[in-house]
């Protein structure tokens, strides 16, 4: 079994934990507090931290990282659809369901969105209610609002 490493980045909206192996990133998630980085971090985690820092500084609009996606085939399909939502744009859950070829599965799309293991990197914060409302962000709606303002959407 591959060793899992953890690195931390303190963003303007809370600490992020980036975990991964030598082969790629497994998850990016908000945590209550930053811990010391593991020693001998793989390059992919260092690059993940660099790209997150650039995003929060307003320099980076998309991510180019090796992601090791772990989920069901449907979840992976939805996450691929999320990756196609460009910086500065939003879509509804229904729009995303149509994009991934499952037009009636907007609730299932919402559930897959909620299971997204790559906060910010896979931009589930860009999915909004069909009426334009900010709904359904597991890390807190205040963070979703901050991210959308950061991307000049709100």
C-alpha cells in the first residue's frame, strides 16, 4: 500500500489539507486547524499547495494536477463534468445533470457533488440552485459565497 502524505495550506477561508501519494492527489478538504506538513512531501503535493496559493492570490483560474479520483463511476462522471465549469461561471444542478448525460438525475448529481473529494480543485462551489440561489456546499455556504465573489461571479 502506498504511503499517504498530508500537506496544509492556510487559505483566506480556512486551512486546507491536501493528501496524496507519490502518484497524485487523493483529496483537498477544509480542516479545523493546520498541522505540520509531513516530511519528504511528494512533488505532486508541493505543486498542489503552490497552485492553491496562486488561486487564492487571483493568479490561477484552473488547476493542472494529477488527481487520484476515488468514487463510483457516476460520481467520477459528475466530477469530470464539474471540472468543465470555467472560472467565473456557474451552472445549476439541472444544467450539470444534462452536461453529464443524465438530465433527470439532478438530485443524484447533487449527492455526487457533495461527495467531491477535491474542494476548490474540482469546482463544486460553481453549482447553484436553478433559481440562482446558493445551495448545498458541504464546507459552508459562507465559503461558497466567498469563492464565488473571489471568482467575480457575485
